[in-house]
């Protein structure tokens, strides 16, 4: 009888009992309902040590209370501007994504029109009309993306005038997708 490299049920049971004896607790399950409590909470990211137990060896950065009234005022300013930037960035990303979908649709219609012309004229006429409508939507989308881009730029200028640092503004905007 060949021996399996997998642990036996008895070995697995022993490992579980050892973890419980050491005070091992599974990570908590976080749902979308839980996330509502942390909407404006600061976030820290840390990396686990290589080959180590992530739950035991990872430590999150401490959140410090503002040291001065100026720091508290600046934190309030950040909290005021963050949702504005988030909404503008989402609008921009949605416009860019819509443009990409429209371009895919144009490619599909172009290929379908070419194929339909080979076999029947009536579907080709429908596809040509659909192609033209989609091309107009692409043009409209270019204006939508440009408007969203201008909104973000205007927010950057207004936030800087309000006293936000350029680095904080860049962090709130993040990396925008290419058109």
C-alpha cells in the first residue's frame, strides 16, 4: 500500500487542537455592513514577513491623534475634500470605461457588417445604422471624459487654494486610467 503525502485525519485534528491551545483565533469576517462604520477611517497597509504567519507577524501602523489644532483643522479639510475627489474620480473612470466599451462595440459592429455584407444586405443596413449611432456615442463620450478631466483639475486647483498639500491631493486622485 502506497503512503500518501497528505496528513491523516488524526494529524489534522491534533494540529487544530494545538492551535486552539495556543489561543489561535481565525480572522474576523468583515462584511459590507461593517465597512460603513469605517468610511472615513485612516487606512494603513503593511506586508507580512516572508514565510511567516500573516495574522501573528503583521502589525498595522498606529493612528495618532492630531498633535496640534492646525493638524486637526487640516484633517478636517482632508475629510471635506476626500468625498469630492472620490466622486469626480469615479465619474472620470466610468466615462473612460464607457468609452472602452463603445470602442469594443464599434469593432464588433465593423466586423459584423463586413460579415453580413457577404451574405445578406438587410442585416448590413441595420448594422450600418447601429455603427453610425455608436460612433456618435463615442464622440459624445470623448466630451464626457474631457469634462470629467476638467472637473478633477478644477477640484485640484480649488483644494490647493483651500490649503491642501499637493501630495495629499495626488493621493486622493490616485492613478487615473488612460483613455
